[in-house]
């Protein structure tokens, strides 16, 4: 009965994941009908883009500290040849036919604390108490077994403008991936962006969840405003007509703007795409929905945000992100981020950004590469290890 219940639950997750594709589209359609979108005067577009950028930046600048926890649920869907390769490389052959569709379901958490003025960030990522990493064949409903145990992993990081400390498992049991000793390493952070050769772990910054593009929204809109200033609202670029459109609507006291921003994809074949953004005054004019469509109207990516006003700052409470296969239009991946226990603009205990927040046990190591020293953790303190002379 337990196995049946588990399979039913996983099948339900898959149905919800695929169904959300249509529910989000339906939500947008119904919202459009409710809003009764109206095109704004072309002479007002530059002013609206400027206003939205300024309001989003104002909201961002009100944030001084941010603490919370997020749950991340991810479903990745492999089909056809990709599913066959996944089955061959990662899964045990149980004698059954090769699956046509494989769904990999993962759940894990991230805790974070951010002090913007002090430029300090703490994050802790870990799987659920009962690790939820399931792979199933949707044709038969059977759970597929991995060739070897895969741990979703856990670790803690402290990030400042000058250094980074990573704490993770030092020795792990092969059978179940449980760590029985930990080690922390402090390193100088190089200037500029991290690269694969930096040797540092990527650290989750909750502010990234509010970004639509790689940079803040006001910077992206400023780039479009600069382009409009030089070329106008409608121009030709690499054979494509680039036309910026803005529509507006009112729902009660809430003002919404829908922006259609043209672009040409980078990397690989040049493809004309549209960025479709909806900003709402009910979210501090942050983006509440975003999609990328190609010149034929096919959806490549969808993002939906829900915001709440927390101690004077609009912060996300949920974000759903979907990626689609460019040719078939089918859902490839969906991630849902749910925020919990959020606090904004409250003092953060200074111990949060020290080794005292790493849950080290007696005998665990702390290596400080900035001082070229090694320590061992004993009874709440770091004890220097004397290097033996050669």
C-alpha cells in the first residue's frame, strides 16, 4: 500500500507539473480579460519604462537585511532519445521496456541571511529530512532505481566582499551519503565574477530570485530606453522589425503594465524573440509574470511571481519557472520556489556570519587559506594546529 501511495503521489506531481503549463496560460488569459489591456500612447512609453525602473530600484534600495528559508521543488522531464540515454547511463535495467518519458523529482531547502550594508551573506542548502529524489516512468507508473546512490548534498557558505567560507562534508559514508565529519575552508575572493577556475562554491543570493534578466530590471529598461532614444520605438535590426509595445490596465486600485520588448537570441542560430513582462503596482512594480516567445508565438520560458509587502519592502513569496522544448513546445523542466519565515530590515545576530553557525563538531577542521593556517574545532573554539617543521 505504501508503494502504491508513493507512486500515486509522484504521478500527481507530474500531472500538476504538466498541468501548470496550461493553468498559467489560462491565468494570463483570464487576467488579460479582467484587465482589459489598452495600448498606451507611444509618447508615454519612455516615461512609463523610466517610472517602472525607478520604482523597482526604490523597492530594492529599501531592503537592508533579509532572512528566510525557501523550499525548491524541481521536476525535470526527459523524453525519447534523452530518456533512453538517462535510463542507460544512470538507472538500473529492470528488464522492462525503455521508458518513453522519465520524470526526475527533487526537493530541497535553502536558508539565508543577507546584510546588504555589511556586504555579508549566509546560506545553508540541504535536502528534506526524508530526501525526496524520485525518478519514475510515467508510462507504467513504476519508480526507477539509480545505479548508485546520489546525494543532493548539503553545505553552508558565508560570503563577504573579501572572502568566502565554505563548510561541507569531509568524510561521507558511501552507503547513504551521511557525513561523519565536516571541514570549513576560508579563501580570498577574487575580484570580478567567479569562474570555474576560481575554486570557490557558488553561493545562493535571494536577490537573484527577483531578477528577470541577468541584471536588475532598471538596468535592462535603461538599455532599452537608450536604444529607443537612438532608433525609435520601431526599427530594423538584422532583418527583424524591433518594436517596443506597452499596454496598461487597472484592477481596482492596482495598476498593471504589460511590456513587449523585442530581442534577437544570442548563441547558436539567430532567432527573433519577445520578452513579455507584466509589472504590477501591487508588487512595487516588480515583474509578476514573464515569458519568452519566438517569432511564431511559441513559448520558450515562463516565470510567475507572487509578492507580499514585508516590513515596507515588496518581497517574493513564490516563484514558478518553466522551460519548454523549442521545437515541440513540451515542458522540459519546472521549478517552484516557496519562501517561508521571511524577515526584512531586522537586525541579524553577528554570529550568523561566523564559523559558530557551521555546527562544527569536536575534531572538525577549519582551514584559513587567507592566513595559511589550520585549526581544529574543540568545545566551541578554533584551536590552531602547529605545523611540523621539516
